[in-house]
């Protein structure tokens, strides 16, 4: 999947793609046709950089309801010929999730569209998961025969069916079908359930990889085999070392961290860092000159995992380095530094935005650190990140940091955050938004009454609304 093209943050499309609360507010005042076109663009061309963790479906479904939108564009997208050619679930997953939320709000047309797609579509398993949460027993029973028809009779088809049943995200349809009075349905599903359970048991009994009886050298060799196959195994290998290594093995592990091949070196650095070995910091610094990107990344990651006072002190000395270790030192100070580290953390935050833009991965930790340390001077940078980042998770972190650093947040960004796509961001807004704004009071009441809203958000809302339902 290619990275999505995100429109400028000042446009209606750009706001909706980012999932910002201002996107909803602007859409509700824009010409309806324009707003619906922008909304359909987002639903049909998933704008998320990481579609597996970022939320958009409830956000788009709520706006779809507010605009009283039709489902023609979604239907055409689902049943397009591309559905047969491109079976990646990311092509249709967002549209199906939006339909699921619309069905939970009582949109019968959304429920029927999900049922049809579960019968005919390539990403039928996702549609079935949505229906498992929203459809009634009769609706699910009607799908049993067409779904089972996807798996031809014979060993290959039955094995594929068993794997699908075993890995299903929502088991309700399969449990219902296992009790179906039609023996042609229930017999197949029960057999698939039993085969899946047996397969899971076999995998648990024969886990791959090293075992406690292995030697330190064997663990290092296994890690190197992973490197040669293009699979980084040093993290599980370090856990294995915890099981097989004793005090007498420390010299071998330290030597591997200093001069071993890439797999052994990464494994040893991780193990020593997790053990808070006093020599780890020198080995991490030496690893920066290894010339191996894999070793450098493993050394930096190991350093950031260390919670000792010595690691923080070393970070203060490394934070001005113009390399990966210097960047890591800034993140360590953001996580574990004190008030005296505010200036270098702010410098690191500014440099990351200037050098890598508002979506840099390092910003996640630095933004959290700016909020944790209450760095007032960080507010302008945090506001820039909030506006421009395409990551709704990073925007939520920026909102939390602004709540701790920017006095204008309650009357500013906190208001639009009540409409944000991420529930954690809505929770921050519910706790901080200035209730002098009439929109805030009405939105708090609506969130409190919405059965689709997350429990943590509603708890935050209840902390602002008294028994008489008036905001305080």
C-alpha cells in the first residue's frame, strides 16, 4: 500500500483526512455536496499512514449521519471490479468499519450493504466481524451457507476453513453456525473448530526457536541466522539469553557486544541493557562506530530502555551529538530527565521538526516529554505539530502536551478536540475544554448520550456535567 497523499491542513479535505475536530465543524458549515465529496474521498481512499492503529471510522460515520449522506459511493467502491484484483483488506477496511458504525446507529441500508458484501466481497471476513457485533441471529444464520460455500469440499478447503475459524476476530457467527439445525452447516463448522483448536495446541507444544537447554553461543548463532534471512531476532534472542546465561557467561556476552557479528552484537547489547549491566553504556557508545545500521539501531534502542540514573547522566553528555545516539539522548531526557533538562529537550523537539517535519517518529517521545516537563516555550512548536501532522495519534499527544504547557488550550484547540477522531484526544478535551463556549456544552451532552462513545470519554464528560445535566 502506497503512502496516502494528504491535502494541506487548511483545506476541508486535509482536515478530514487528519481526523481533526475542525474537519467536522467545517464540514457542517460548508456546502453539503462539497462536504460529502470530501467525506467520501476519505472513506474510499484511506488517509491513514498506519491504518491498523489510527481511528477514523467512528469519526467519519458520525459526520455521515450529521450530513445525512447516502451510501452510493461506498457501495460502488465495495463492489468495484478492483475488489477482485486487489484483495488487500486496507482497500475496503475503512469503508466496512464506517458501515458497521452506521449500522449500530440504526442505518438499515448500512446493515444490508454489509450483508451483501459478506456474501460477495473479497474482504468478507471483515464484513462478517462488523455484522457479528451488530446483526441479529437470524441475519447471521442467513449468511452461513454462502460463507461456507467459499470453502470447497475436500482436504484443502476444510484446512482453509479451519484456519479462518481459528483466526477469526469475532467468534460469534461461527459459534452460532456450530449450533445450526442444518447438519450440513453445523457439522462442517464443528469440525473446523476442532481442527483449529488442535492446530493451536500443536503450535503451543512445539514452539520455534531456542529453548532453555541451549548455550549462549547457540542463541547468538540463531540470532545471526535471522539476520542472514532478513529477520531481526535479537529481541527474542535476548530474552532467551535471560533463561540460559549465568554470571559465568558475562565475559562472552560482553565480548559479543564489542566484536561479535551483527546478530550476536545486537542480542548482547539488548541483554546487557535489560540487565542494567554497568558496562552497557560504553558498549552502546562504541556501537555507533560499527558501520552497521542494524547494530546502531539496536544499540540506540537498548540505551533508551535503560532506566538508571547513570543512563540519564550519560544522556546529558550525549544530547548534543549530531548522530542517532544524540537523538536517542534527547528522547531519554524527555522520558526520564528533570527540570534542568527542559532546554535540551526543547532544542531536540525544534530540531526534529525542522529536520524531519511534523510526522517524524522521534516526535512522539519528545512531545510527551515537553508535556511531562511542562515546557512553556514548547507551546508554539506543539501547536504547529498539532495542526500539521497527518498522524492522529501524534496530534493527540500534542494535545495532551498543550494541556500542560499552553494556557490558551482550554479555549482553543481543546474545543475542536471534542470532535477529534481519537477517543484519547476527546477525553483530554472533555477534561479541559472551556465550557463558556456553547458548542462545548452541547457536545459534552451529546457524547454523554452516545452509546458508541468510549467509556473513558464518557467518564471524563461526567466529571464536567452535574446531575442536572448542566456543564460546570
